[in-house]
């Protein structure tokens, strides 16, 4: 009886082993068949139905989320681009008051502090400066008044409302001295002088926007503000399709406020004010070159942003001497993006 049981058990075990071998052979012959086991990782990545329509909806990627944030007006456009903010609700809540130390003209126009440079000693004396709150607000929105003020560097900026023959002379001097600057152009300048703008770009200078119609941007509606910037951008691209976006922005008359700074930042712009200028924008009432040069020398300080109007014959005449002076004092002339 015991021997008979052992024989039966051996037969059962042999049958089980034969069945296992047979199943294995079938799976190798048909790996996609009904006997295939789905790996656990594949099962975890299979999309699951979502939403009321039962359709598969892929989760938003990190890139998509960032784009939505930018389009929502929370962040400016990608670096190097200028565009329309999709959502202005946060900016609409910003008061449109001018700065606490604004001039009494009701226009919000910019003025710089005054410092005096002593050429003999190299010392800089402050006569007066803008309110710290004003400068802090400008910095908060990425605006520039002084740049790299802890270094002996200066920046040459030129406003171009229209062309009267002096900009090519200015470009000649900059080329001779191997100095780079930035030119802020209006729509009228683009329409009449696109070949000069092309020369600016070809010779390594930056081109910024001075708006299409040179209006007081701080007094415009949000839509008017946007149109002044985008229409000028479109105008430049119509003349010079491969021109980079004009991401640097100089407000006409320097008229700005916290609201205007926020608008510019939301469009991808860097607002560039100035820390030195003089009366040079009336072609029929030009300062004499000697006095103008001495005035410009006196304004030298670390991080200084010089504003020179390109319609000025005086500026064209003194620019070479000014550059030589700046460098002789141990200062470097940098482009605005450096």
C-alpha cells in the first residue's frame, strides 16, 4: 500500500513538471499572447481617464506650467523678448501716483541727482540725490539709474527722436574709439533712418525703444502703453526683420511711476533712466562744446548712465574727448547689457 502511494505521487509530480515546460514553450512562441504578463512599471505609466468625458488627459508638464504663469502676467516674457501681458489685474491694482520726490510739473518727468567729480583728486561729492524710496522702487522693478555702481564703469546712451545728420558722426567716433553704446529710437526715427539703425547693430551697439510716438507713458491707459511699445517693435521688424527685440526702454521725458515700471517689466522691458545729462536736445540752442565737456566730466561717477541726445551737434563734437577723459580716469565704457 505504501509503495503504491509513492508511485502515484511520483506520477503527479512528473505531470506537473511536464505542464510547466509546455506553458513556457508556448510563451516563447507567442510573447504577445494572452499568457503575457505586463511589467509593473508599464502598468504604472499607463494614462488613466480624467475629466467628465472619460478621455485620457496627459498631466501638464513643467514647461507648460511655466508658460501659463508667464502668460498670466505673474512673470515677464522669456528673456530677450517683448510681448503683451495676458493678465493685467495685478498691475491694475498698483497706484498711479508719481514718486514722492517728483517734480511739480504733474508729468512725472525724471531728473537725476547731482554729484561733482574732482579731476585732480578723483573724489566725488554729492550735491543732492533722489529719494531713497524712489531709487528702491526703480530697483524693485528692474530699472536702471546707476549700473554696477560699485565699479569704475560708465554707460553711453543716446536718445534718437529724429535724425538731423549727427548720429553718423557719433557712430564714427564710437567706432574710432572702440566704444559701444545703446540708441533709443522712436517710430519716426525707424521710418526715416532704418539704414542708420542697421549700422548701429552691425557695429555692435544696442538698440532700445523710445516708444512709437514719444508720449508721456505714465499718463496713458494700459492698452495705450502696450500699443506704444508693440507698434514700435513691429515697425523695427518691418524694416529690419532680424533685429533683436528692443528689450531696453527709455520713457519719453523720463516720465515714469511705480505703475509704469510694472507695465514695462510685465512686457519684458528693462527701464533705463539716466544719472547724468544736460540741456542738449534743442538743435537751435546748443551748449558750447567747452562748457558741455566740462559739465560731462563733472558728472563722472561709478556706474554713471550718460544720456546724450543724438540731434546734438555739441555731443558729436565732444564725444571723442569725453571718452578719452573717462578712460584716463581709470573707468571702463561698457554696453548696457554688460
